[in-house]
C-alpha cells in the first residue's frame, strides 16, 4: 500500500516536513539579506543591521530591568485577555442563544467594536494614571468586542440538525448546553480567543509606549528618546517572539479543549 502511494506521487510526511523547513529557512535568509541591504542603503545609524541588533538583544537579555519589563508586559497581556474573556464569552453565549437578542444588538455591537481602543487612553490615564489598571481597561475594551461577536456567531452557526435532535430527544436545557451547544461553539470561540490574544499583546505595548506604563513599551520609548535604534529593533524582535509564543500557547489550549476537531487532529486522520 505504501509503495502504491509513493508510486502515485504522494509525498511522505517526513519529506513534506523537510521541504517546509527548507522554504522557511530560505524565507528567513531572504529577509536577512533584505535587512542588510536596507541597512547599507539607509545607514547603520538609522537602521542597524542584524548583527548590531543581535548584540543589543544579548545586552538586554542580561539586564534585570529587561526581564522585569517583559514580565510586566506579559502579565498585563494575560490579565487583559482574561478580563475580556470573563466578560465577552458568557455575554456572547447569552446573546447568541436568542435570535431576537442577536438581531437587535448587532448594530450596536458593530458600532462599539469599530471605536479604536486607543481613543480611551486619555480617559484611562485620567482615572488610573500610567498603571496596570489603565492597561487592563484598554486591553479589556479592545479584546472584548471581537471575542464577543465571535462567540455570538459561533453559537448562531450551530447546525439546525443538532437543535432538532436535542428537541426530539427532549434533552434538558442544562444537558443541551453542556453536551451540544458549548462543544459545538467552542472551535469558533477559540478562534476569537486567538485573535483577542494578539490584540491584547498589541494593546499592552501601546499602553506602555503611549501611556507611559511600565513594560516593554516604556523601554521602547526610552530607547527611542536616547537615539538607540539598535535597542528599538531588539525590543521589536522580543515583542515578535512574545507574539509567536502566545500563538503557540493558544494552539496548546486548542489541542487540550477540542482534541476531536479536524483543525487540531488533522484532516483525514
């Protein structure tokens, strides 16, 4: 059977993995080459090259202040996402359970979601100053709406056959929610959580960069004011790594929460 598949032109999974890794390495080399070319064209003072940024990054990694700032950014990112989840997911399930509530609130939710979260930064600064609560207000508002809307849509997109089966078997409301509705809506909710996690990290950096709260954003502001372009790019690399780690964490949550879903176990397995 295996020989027949190879004869039919089906690639081995290990071969596909090596090919994918090769393309990723090639893309990385192209980015580094473009970076070096841009640095040589613009000037190392304005755009440091990869080696200078790597040196600045290594210098930051041995500084205790860097790890304190990183911890403050990670803490506000996770807490802000948790606050938004506690508010948005139950509210979205309650609204999505009613066709009337979904239809009557959609315009208002779309309007509120279109307001940039940064516009509330001056108000949050007046109320809380450059502090963790200020960041949580900004992050909570920015993450709440996309997660809320995605939760509503996930519940409304449940197949009507599932509703009919629940009705035909006379299942109680608690059993329907526990065994049918929440598991069916969970993949969509987790998609909203992954999107909200990225927004949470971005807003945490923004609140620190513009609002002056402690964290990587404040470190970025200080490096910019001091004219240290290499440190600015090093912090940008760190935030990108944090984003990748956050995405990997959300993938782990998905594998634990919905191991039965095709997006987790792989289509066709």
